[in-house]
């Protein structure tokens, strides 16, 4: 699957710094320790509606991580999937009277357009579930050879009891797991399962639904095994960071970890589990199912500068849950205008200390609001004429682009 256009990232003076990130599994702020090749997997969209602000907040958050690692000299291998066959997509296609493939293609293209406009660096590998079916089948067959697959009326399931560490990603009590599993695509009440939490690996063909002929039979893959197979194929195990919204902690990332560890024999699936908070509207999480969406494409169509949209997102720490309000964009537009004016000033205070402070702020759990405040202070001094450095405005503009992804 084709990704979107690569962005040009300016080089900025001074050395990058190490990054400490909050790890959901250990509930600690821990140093990331990637090798020269840093590996990142972020779960992508199910393409049945355009990008809402919750999506945008997640992908901008992990774009900060990508940019920060690049600034520190790492060769970042970033992988993102597209769940281009799944129940929600098929249900929306039936509701709208569209072919499911055309719906997936059109919404994926809208997502690419939104990400490009927001200056999100594209993944090196942008992989659809459909194109990954051979790798998914191979992964399920490997599990079956380990006696980690069982059959329920032709559908294949993974027994979570095979992973002694199951539950270590989310840390949830079992009752909460069962409840969340039922609410997030699972089938805990299905008769014939060994454990209510066992996830579906392969669904036998249903009439009127897409399916593929494979060595597993005629059917299609489950959700969790998709990301597991893609991550293992393109990154190898273990990899540095698995990311996504906090609604993916359980069951998705928990299941991915168990499938990956049991299938590969590795003790670790991902070294860090990093999750962005939920963006709400009118007191509820912004979601397609609820229909309370603020869409990036609509904001762009109304003439809003994508850089103001990005600044509105960066004003909130990536791990925070927050509410989108009508004041978000005006504040961001005002900030963007003041930054752009300072970036064109003839002289300004020196840039070195500002860039160092931005790096330190972002190095502490990607504290973007702190980095924005640092730039705000430099802008205020520039407006007051407190500085004689002619190179500083250009240097700060480059740093804001390279580290924050905001083009002035």
C-alpha cells in the first residue's frame, strides 16, 4: 500500500538528546534505548470514515517521537497498518451501499491527504491487512505448529492461557478485561471457546462477506493477528515502541503481545507500550460509532491552516484526555500568526538555548505543551526587540519545523 509524500525535515544545530517515555506496561517513565535503527509500530485506521481529531492527535503524537529520534541521529523504521478488511468497515459499506473495497480505498486516500497536510512524516512501510494475508496465514500456521490454535465451528482461536504473561500490558483485572473485550470487538460469550478472552485468529467464510482461499481454509483474518504479523515481518521482534490510542491497550495491544511472544518464542514483543489520550466532544470520547466527530477534512475545507490544527493538537500533552472546544483553533491560529511574524523578524534573541530547551522538554515524555511555551517566550522577547542575532529567526523556524512539525 502506498504511503503519503515524504516531508523535508530541516537540519538544526546541536546534538539531540535521549528520550524518556511513559510505558503503559510498567507505568513508569523509562528511557528508550533504541539502536541506531529505531523501530516504531503505530496501529493505523480502519478506513470507513475520514480522520477525526482523535486520530489526528494520535498520529501527530507519534510523529513527535519519529522526529525526536531522527534529531537524535536514529534511522527510524516506522510501520503503520491499515485494517482494510474488518467488521466495522463491512458494516459501513452495507449501510452506505458502497463496495467495501471502494470505501476502504477512498477513506484511506482521505487519511493520506490529512496526514500530508498536517506534516506527519510518512511510515516507511504502510501496510494493509489484505496485502498481508500471506504473512498472517504464516503466523497462524506457526502458532498451530506450537499447539496454540484451536477450532470453533471452523473459526480459529488463540488460547491466551499459552502466554503466562497475558495481562501484563494492560494490568487490568480479569472482569474488566472481559467487559472491555465485549465492547471492543471481542466475543467473550461465544460457545465453544476455551476462555472468554481467547481472540479470533481466522474467521471462516461467511456468505456475502469477503474471503480468501488459503492453507487455513476459505476465510479472512482476525484483527489482532494482523498487527502482530505485520510488526514481526517488517520490524522483527522485539521492537522499540508499539503505539496507538489508549483504547487499544486492551484488548488489541495485549493480544498482539501474547500472539507475538508465543509465536516467536521471544520473551518481549515491544520494549515500550506508548498510548495517546482520548479526544472528546460534548463530554464523550470522539468516535465514529457515536458520531460526534470533528473531521480534519472539514476543518481544512473551511479554510483553516493545517499548521494551526497541528498546533491545537500539540497544545495538549499526548497522554492527556481532553475535550475539543470552539476555542481550540482560534488560540492556535493566534499562536501561529505570532510565531510566523517572529520568524520573519530581522533580529531576535539567540536560538541555541531555545533549541536546547525544546529538546529537553520533548525528551521528557514528549512534552509538546512545554516546548510550545518555550517558543512562545522566545517570540515574546523577539516582539519586544530583545535580541540582535540575525540568524536566530531562521534557526528557530527550522527547529519548530524539525522538532514540532510546524512549518512557519
